[in-house]
C-alpha cells in the first residue's frame, strides 16, 4: 500500500535539501511549487483567467506571465491578491491530486507531496503522514539572509508570514531536526522511512 507523505517546513529550514535527497533515493515527488508555475503557462485555464482578470499589461512580449508586474499588483491590493489566489489555487490542487492519484495507482512504496504551505493551505487531508523539516529560528534567519541577500527586517517578515515551524512540528507525524550536518539529517530521514515501513531503492548509488 502506498504511503502519501506530506513534506513541509518553513522558509529557510532546509526542506528543499530533504526533497532533493528523497528524489535521489528514487521517491516519486509531487512538487507544489513546480505545479504552481506550470498551471499559469500560456494556454492553461488559470493563465487565461488571469489575463482576463488583470489584462495584457501583466504579460511579457512573448505572451508569458510577467510575474514581477503581477506580483506588484497583488501585493499592494488585498482584493486583487485574493482574486489571483482564487484562480490559481484550485488549479494547483487539482493537478497535485491528479499526480498523486496517478502515482498511487502504480503501487509505489510512497509518494512525496512537497508542499511548502501544507499547514497554511490546510492540505493535511491530501496526505497520510506529515514530515516537517525543522530548524532553530536564528539559524533559519541566517540561512535566509545568506541565500536571498535581503535585509534582516524583510527576512523576519517572511518568516512571520508563515506558521511557526515549532507549531508545524507539533502537528507532524515525524520531524527532521536540521540543526546539525546534512548527513545527520539524511540519517534521520532514513530512520523515519524505516520506522514507517517504507523502502526506497537508492538510485543515487547506482550512478556511482
């Protein structure tokens, strides 16, 4: 029986590193961020609805969405931000479930649903198990500052915009403490999968 695992964390906690490791191990992944980009490609339903709602001023010359222009519009107007979310979110969720169900039908050992805002979007029902990647707040802040080259106050605002990782960890089925080395986090991951009775053949070993 396939176990559907919701992988989440908070900005800067290292979720992407764990997702990449799972991919290396051969686990099939449903990537919410990737899907969010795909559903607004030209010709897609969400794309057509966005252009109808916001006009062609939010397009590049080649017809693709100008995310910067669109972002500036919705970040300054709560009504427009809600309007955009109401267009995009149903399409993202529909595609996530389609990919999940297709993988489950193949009787794979597990499916990883990589959903950064799993708790914020209340998508817990999409998965069987929730795995949270956790990091101390100060380390989280340091990683964001080093990665995104932005001011401390802006980084704090981005952290504050999400549910605290400690609250997510309290609701998770398992937590990876990412305060140590990458190798230590990977070992925790393997221990968790083992505890849940999930075996994934390490495809990265085949490439050596």
